């Protein structure tokens, strides 16, 4: 989601997949580019409403139906626009080219044997990302990365919208484990925001919009 630039003159506000392209690619194909630019465009739609969505726990706690309705209208409009963008994927990405050429490259270096890939020139004594660990390789200390490939699940918008709308993923479920893992791939400020929303809209906070709607306070 950071690997993009405008094809023409940059402009503020949401954009369409066709207006942007990747800064760097593996295959150089339009299928690879558009596969990433579709969620990138979705991010440009949802991003502007994230601050008001994240702050809406105060409205839930106060029973402010008017503010909750206002925020939900903005969420609905953004999600409807994302559905339109998502449908463009069928025309922008060649299925055979994607699955046969590019998809294998998205596996990253995660494997069941824990072999990963050695990062040369990285000091094992330095603070490491959660996907890396220090080990012995060839009689020397080395840093190994077990990072997975890029995924739109690494965007905070999915974690945040799921939580505020009441889409629950139990920690023991496959989707819950995946979402928790994707938090480790986010930039630190994004991860802090996502975890704050998880807390604010959780059982110890205000609860989600769905929790509120199901409760007796939602009188309108």
C-alpha cells in the first residue's frame, strides 16, 4: 500500500486504480500492478473517514444516536465505493497471468521448517522486526526473516472497520490469528491506532456499533 505513485498529476482525495501504478514491481505486468492498485485505491477511499470512525467510540459510550448515524452513513458510502473498485479487479487482472506468474512470488519467506531467508549485513544484536529472529548459520550469528508476502490484510482499514462494525474474529480462529499476525506487518503508528481502536470498541470500552444497536440504548 506504500508502493504506488500517480501515473499523471497527483491530486488530493480518493483515486481509481487506473490513476496509479507501482513504484517497483517483480514482473512488470499490468496484472501485478493492478492487483496492488485496487486495494490501494480502496485505501484512498476509506482513509479519510478513519479518524472520525476511530473517535466514534465516544458517541457509542454517550448514546449519541445522531453522531453514530452520521459516521455510519460515511462508512456505508465508503464501503459502497470500495465494492465498485473491487469489481474492477476482474477486468484489470489477468487470472492466468496472475496465478501462474506473479502469485508464487507472494509467498514471501515463511515456511513450516523455519528456514526463511538470511539477511546479510544485519546485526543480530539490534532490535528486530517480529518476523525476524537471530540464529546460528554456518557457525556465525545471523538474522533470518520469516516474513510473508504482501497482503491487503496488512492495511489497518480492515482491522478497524471489522472492530467498529462488530465483525468479530476469535483469537483461536484462522481469521483471528491472521488478523493478529497482520498487525505485526503494519508501520508502528498504524499498529498503535489499530490496537487503540480494538481497545476502545472492545468489551472494556464502548463496544461496537453492532453491540450498541443490539442494546436497549438504540432508541432511534
